[in-house]
């Protein structure tokens, strides 16, 4: 189990946002933290601490320059996601991304687009792809959501889905959107599903608020589910020390 760092970008700034509030209506977006530092500052921090496989997420438009700055500061050390498709995938890899993260491109109009996944898979290869299966609960099941986590798809996070998609990517990134950014605790049921059914490496995100939560991820995730921490970290305005997370992962 490893700690995966993050750089969330919104309107060109490094921010921590309550995931379920993301929308085109700026008045609805709830921000926990906006940094005085640029994206390159965090990328350099992660490079110094030899943390690999972190993700740079562009939450909507206006973030391309900030994402490029982060990748330039830590070439080959960070993944990038947000608006990635066949037209720009190679561009982002050439800009320094270790992998590109896909969500809305392959989960569009509420459905899974096999033809789009095949096309980008053939373009860049399995080792360069991460599939973001971030999900929300509905009727007791976890459904993948797209379009800044606002639109439910018909795709459920379950054994069949994970096994089907595993051949197309090097790992899964799964945000528990209902608890993302709230520092109210992790989604243990989702972690159990990831640990039991994912045949490839998987990264959990959402609700981590303490070292105890990290220990719980280790236990429930059978020591094989990596994790990310956002709003709770002191580098993002929270109380959980970044240095302590490094020591406990």
C-alpha cells in the first residue's frame, strides 16, 4: 500500500473541492482550500520525496497551463486527467505525464463507449492508461459518474466491470465521490469491493481524515489498495501532517 499524492486544479489554481458540488454553476462549487502556491510547487515537493503515480486532475476548463507546469516540474512522475481524449492524449504524454487518466471520454451520455476505449488503447497502449471509475451510491450500488462527477452512468463498480476493464489499463483510480472532500471518513464498502475484485492495482480516494483512516484502508484493502489524501493534509489547509502520511505508508 502506497500514498499517491494529488494536485487538483480548478480555474488554474490548486484547490481542494467537495467533489459532489462540482458543476458549471460557480455558486454551487464548495471549496475547502485554495493554495497560494502554484502546481509546480507541489510537483517539486512530490519529486523531492520520490512519490510516484500521483495524479494531476483538471476540474473543468482553464487548467491546461497549470497542468503543464506540474508535469514539467516532475516529468514522468505524475498522471494527468480531465478532458483527455484521442485528440490530445499523445500531447499530454509528450508533456511529461506518466499516464493519462480517462473518465468522461469513455463514459459518455451515461454509457460505456467501448469504441472510444479501443481507439485510445490502440493509440497509446495499456501501460499509458489509467481508468477513473469514480462512483456514487444509488439504490445501494456504486455507479460510475462522469462530467465532473455529476452524471450517473449505467456502469456499476463490481467484479464483472473491473475484470472487463483491467485489460485496457495499468490501474484504476476510484474516488468515493459522496465522501470526497468532506473529511468525514472513508467508504469502507467501496474499498472492500476494490480489494476483493480488482485484478490490477487500484487507488482509492475520498474522505481520508486521519492516520487511523489510513490504517483502516490498509486492513480492509488487504494492504494492496493505494490511497490518496487531499483536504485533510496540512499542505492543503488540513490538520493531518503530510510528513506523518509519508512515514505511515
